[in-house]
């Protein structure tokens, strides 16, 4: 499928709590955006080093390492949902507790480099998966966390979710 044919999802294709993520995705070729986004996130975070990666902007907030783990976990969940629905599997999928998952990621037992390597390889796998979808696959939908969502919307949610968290990292973690 040509990546330029992937249109922005309509509001009815995803739950309202994802609207902010979808809105953050600029117009244009989503696959190019996902590639450039991955490179930009790596460029932003790789130079931080180990001590800075443990920074929390408030005691009850995630560290930068935990944010990276959350990005990877969420992308895996979103792409798994996309795969199931693209394959016409109508089995309703559960939600996940991102706060619990962040507490149990072992992000601080890993190096910053290993977390970023994981995120980079994951994005390559995401792009490979998405590029393999046929035009009809993008229109399919299913239930996730008790809400209907299309495969197309999930691709936009992947991009918007990362944009959201990178913006927070820039504003709250990396300001002098």
C-alpha cells in the first residue's frame, strides 16, 4: 500500500480520550512521520546519559527512563491491537494499566542505551507491520478497552502518543 493513501481517522474511529494524540499528528505521510519521529526521539534522548535519564521533574512522576519504557510498552499494545483488528479478529481486547506497567518495567535496571535501542527496534517493527497492511486492513476495527477503534486510528495514536510524551520531556525534564 502506498503510504500517501492513509487518511487521518475520523473522530468516530477512536475513543475521545485519544483525540489529543490524533490531533498532535501533522498532515502528511504518516510513515515518513513515524520514521522521522523515531530519529528525532533518539537524537533528543541519546545524549542525556545515565544520571539525567533517572531524573523526575516531581517525586510522583516517571523518570525519563520510565517514560521511554512507557512509550515502548504502549506502542506494543497499540500495534498488537492493530494487528489483531487488521486480521479481522473481532475478539474484544482489554485495556492495560500504564501506571502499573511503568512501576514494573525495570527501567532503572537497564541502561539508557538499551532502552533506546529497544524503542528504535520496536519502531522499525511497527513500520514493517504497518507497511504490510492492505488498504482494506486500515478500515477494519475492533473493541479495545471497551471502545471501538480502527486500525488507521491506532497508527495515528502511535504517532500522537509519542509526540505527546516527547513534548512533556522537552518541557518538564529538559528545561534548564
